[in-house]
């Protein structure tokens, strides 16, 4: 698989991947899929700030799914200035390649890019405490559970938790950046 920066031509595939998760999953609490224009605005906002929005492309080789198979990005955790060294990641993969390492490769690449951008902490805010795929992916990359918000949202007629996970990047909190 090839991981690269997303470009506007990727928006139809990105929008389709996310729409599937909105309509069928609990990893996101959105209930109405955003339009391609909205996804483009989100991507542009992230990239304009110098933060990564990456895509994974499957190669046209035997046993590999061709085309765009996932995407991931990070933003500053919250926009208040004190959070300027803390990032939050988001990752979504095409349904037919879940569990094949696409998400892990994307988040690993995000960690590198966040380190290069000067971030010291990466958070994952995971919808649904039953989301064992995302929780396991983050655990495999050194994230630790930081807390759970019980019954934080309602989707598909049931209450859903939010799981917070955290991992230090680079020097982490061993010093305070200048």
C-alpha cells in the first residue's frame, strides 16, 4: 500500500468511505453523511494549518484491493492555545479492507507527521466502547486508555460511550517546549 498526502481528486473516495461509517458504524457520531464539498472544506482546513491528511492506496497486485482504501488526519486536539502541542487523530478505512493493517499504517504515519509538526501528545477519541478494532489498533501503536465518557451520545437507538486514548510523541511531557 502507498500512503501519501490527500489531494482534492481523492475527495469522492474519501467521502464514500466516511459516508459508509456514518450510515453503518458507531466510530463517528455524525448521523448524516457530509457532502463532498464539506469533506473538501475539512481537508483544506487541516492542510492549510500544516497538519496531515493522508490517504492509503491499495496497489493493483494480487491479493491487494486497488484504489483508495483509507484515510486519516490529525488536528489540534482543541483550538485553545494551551492545546497547541496536543493532536487528535481520525482514521477510516474502506469496509472491505478492515482488519488488514490499513488503519495501523495510516495512524503510524500520522504519528510521524505530528512529531515533525511539533506535537507532543496524540489523542484518539473513539466512538463506542465496543469498537474493538479501533481500540486494538491504537493499543498496538502504544496508545493507552485515558478514560471513558459513558453514554455520551445516542446513535442507532442506543447510548454510546466515547473512549479516550493517548500516546506521547517525541519528547512527550519530559520538558515544556519553548
